[in-house]
C-alpha cells in the first residue's frame, strides 16, 4: 500500500518534510515499510493534481484507491477527491474525515 502525495518540484523542501512525517507515522504505528510506504509524485507544471493522481492510479492499477475529501471546501465539486472518484478505473473508497481533525 502506498500513500501518494502529488507535489510540484518547486516545493521539494515541503515534500521532504512531508515524507519524513509520513515515514515516522508509518514506523510509529508499527507498519512494515515493505507493505506500507510513502511516495512523492512529482507533477508536471500545468497538470491538475487530480489528473496526475488519476494517471498514476491508471498506470499502477491498484485494487482500490482511498480518497479523503476536504470537508472545508465551499464547493466540493472542485475537490481532488471528487475528480478521482470520477476518473480512476479502480474501486474508490471514500474516507470521511471529521471537521475537528482538519
């Protein structure tokens, strides 16, 4: 299983910090790094995040994709999760995150 984060190469420092955070959380929760990993997906300029992630999923052909919509968006139809639900070919699991965890 991979946790995939899409980033722009101009933000390498943020990507590095995020990877350290996820790697630490994976280790702290006792997950085997061979089974659970963090992957940074560098996107090309001008390509929307949802399109880069959907293309990645189509290439990797996972059994399922998990998305967590941003509950604070005023227009959920613009969310990456909404686009992923419509675009990816694998099954999609929607994880609801309570507003108090945002």
